[in-house]
C-alpha cells in the first residue's frame, strides 16, 4: 500500500526497524535474550537505543517439550521470565510473549500453572464464528481480581479492524 502511494522507501524504512532471530529450542532463545541484553547495555548499534518492543512467538512451542513431569523445564522457563522482566524494567522495553492454549472444553494456557503468575497483563483472543468478531479479554495479575475481565470486542472487516460491527 505504501508503494502505491508513491512512498517507495517507506516499506524498507519500516523493515529496518525490525530484527528477527529464529530460534528452534529454548537454549537458542536464552542465547538470543543474552545477546539482546548485552546489545541493550552497550548500545553500539543505534537500533538498540531505539528499541521499543521485543516479541517472542511462541514461547509455548519452545517450552512445552520441556514441561510436564520435568521440574527443570519449569525452572528454565521462570529463569527466562526473570531475564525478560529485567530487560523490560531496565531498558523501558515492552516484552510481548505469545503462548497457545490447550484443552478440549475449557481453554487454558499451554505453559501451565507456573506461567500463570508471570505476565503483567494477559490478552485472550476468541473469535465468534457467527459474527466475525474477535473478543479480546485483558486480565492483570492473578493477584488483582478487581482488574480481571476487561473485554473489548473488535470486528475484522475488509477495511481493517473496527469496534463497530456495521460495515463502513
């Protein structure tokens, strides 16, 4: 779309603000987070001075094989969460971690009980098959019941995302 408006350099400019590290195992993720932390401290690369968000997609895919009866997997996952929290706090960087859900009748986070207390905020996305609505429920810490259950319903339309189910 930016190209159609005559802004040829705009997509490349946007993409220069994105870096991707492909990881296939939890140990690779630890290495990537360690490199990120070092780069944020040194700020030799201007990219890290401007960094505003880190996205990890999908933590469940990396840690699910390690969790279960193995307590070492839970320990690794919580160690990683502490490192990510430190990066967020020390460098004013948002950290977004995706997870998948499991369960036949009741959806629950795939990373289990130990992950439940880790996020500051949790977003649950649920699609209403009848209306094309996506219901987003934001919950805060499990220790804060007065902040649980705030929901917003958005609609996916041909023009993008809207909070109105009527076509524009």
